[in-house]
C-alpha cells in the first residue's frame, strides 16, 4: 500500500490563511449589506425631512407664480429633484431637473426606473389640510456611489492586511515546527545502538504522545537487543562446554590404548553430540519464536490429538524408565498453531519423563472448563522450589539436578509459545505436594 505523504506545515498554512480569508470575506459581505441598509435609512430620512421642510415653507408663502428653483449649488443637486402640487393637481413649483408630470402617484416612499434616467427613490406627502403635496425624488446613484466608497474602504485593508497576516502565519508555523525539525535531526543523527529516550529541551504539548510512543519503542528495542546479546553470549557459553567435552573425548579416543577405552570415549562423544544437537535445536526454536508477533497459520486445533501424537513419539523413553504413565484427554478445540503447540507439549512431557525417577508416575491431563482449556503435566520427581519457579522460566537457567542433562531452554520455549497463544503458564507442586505440575491455561474460543 502506497503511503500518501503531505506537508503538515503547508496544510496548516493553507487552512489558516483560507480560514482568515473566508472570515474576512464573510465579514465584508455582511458589512456591505449592513452599510447599504444604513445608507438607505439615512437617505430616506433626509428625503422625508427635505419633503417636510419644503411642505412647511410652501404652506407659509405664496408659490402660485414660482416655476423653478435657482442654479446648481452641489454636485448631487441634479440627482435630487422635487415638485409641489396643489389640491387641484396644479404644479406650483419644481426643481429645474424635475419633470412637469408627477414624480409618483403613491404616497410615502416608492421606486421608479427608466432607461434614460435610471433608478429613483421618491417620497410624497400632503400637508394636514391636504391643500399642498410635496414630492421629492433622489437618484440611487448617490446611494450606490456612497456604498461603493464604503465597500472599497473595507476592501483596501484586506488587500494589504491579508499578505501581512499570511507572512505572520508562515513565520508562526515555521517557528512552531522548529521543535519538530530539531527532534527529527536528533533522531537522524543517532547511531543504531543509541536508544536512550528522547528528551528535547522544549516541545509542544501536542507531540507528547508521539514522543512517548517513540521512547516506548526505543525502550522495547533496547530490551530486545539486550536480550539478543545476552542470548548470544549465553548460547556461546552453553555451546562451549559440550564442544570442549567433545574435543577432549576425541583426544582420548585417538590416544586410547585398547578398544574398550576407545569405545567408552566414543560413547561419551555420542552423548555429548546428542546434548549439543538438542541444545542447537532448542536454540533454533527459541530464535524462531522470538520475532513472532502473532500466530502464523492459526486454525482450530484438537489438543487431544496432538497430545496423543506427542506421547506416542516419547513412548520409548517412557518404557525405558518403566514409568506409570497416564494420559487423560478429552477433545478440546482451541485456535492456535499446531507446530508450536506440539513443541510445547513435547517439552513439558519430556521434562517430566527425564526428571521422574525410574518407576515413578507421570500424569498428562487435558480438561475443558467454562473458562477455557487446561493442559497439565504432573510428575513425582524432585520438583521446583517455589522461590526458583520464576527463575526456571529464564533462558539457560539450569536447575540443581546434576544427574539430568539439559540446556535450560525448555521452559523458556514453553513460556514464549504460551505468550503467543495469549494463554497462562503456571508451575505448582504436584499431587500430594510432591513433584511438579506444569499447567497451561488456554482461553475459551
């Protein structure tokens, strides 16, 4: 699967600038609408005030002979026009730019539009005696021009302000990501064996989770490497002893004075080779188990069938020691890896056979309960003292049973397979407090 990479810095910069631009645009639109409304209200009030002023003046003077007003006094005067009518529909007075026909037939505010003159806003009002009517009209150009000036004043700061804000946001994000760049350089400059925790002088709170995860990974890697170094050192030490013994027996065989001495040396060499081969096999098994992060080819497994097969394979060892061996198994299905489960059973049963004295008793039980499945191997051998049971699970830990050969890896392998199957491994005293009972508790599917 191809990973889609993106720049967090550019994305954050784009989101911030985009958000600021959109917010500014929305603010401008609402400001423009509000300003347009307020301008309309202001000009309507002035229009009504002008009409009332004209109406008051016309009521006090004789305007029968007035036809038009004087010259232009303001640049907006041609956009403002008025008429005064009497009750008989006679035009008494008008502005020079006003027509001789009525500006509007409505009372109060009204709108009109023409191709030549454009859009106009009218206000018409009678006096109390309804003897005089004033009509005042104003071209919308005045309002639109004023609102346009207001809109430009709103837009102008944005044209200069947005680049400044963009520069500030860019500098802020660059400064904010400087710590991440420093952490990245710190990681890149490390050697493979430098797995100490990252502890920058300063870091944003938001990256604490990532740093804690990285430090946890470094800690696990350090433990893994330490385990590998210890495993390699222990393995070299364990292999040195049988190899040295083999070399010594070879020298004895080469210098043997008779066939009997040579046969004894060759027999001891054979035992040494068997021990070394067993150690190598177990080391390889443990090496294969260590990198496993899950169960390959996991499927439903009948533990009873596996147990019967393992016991059959160890039948000769059971007969050689004349053991009272008993297998009590009922069909039990779990989800697991058959190869590893077989190794687990073989190690536990083989340990019980080797440490149980001749004529002793070994019991293999496979039971199913409400909470899951239990596979247990009990013997009446020397057992393991309670204070030594935790150490017995460590690699290359040898119990104080000098008469029994072993590599000290059997229980470590069992413990690792148990972990892979999300099960639980216990070591307890056997029946009547004698020997050892090794039990694996599998969860119910």
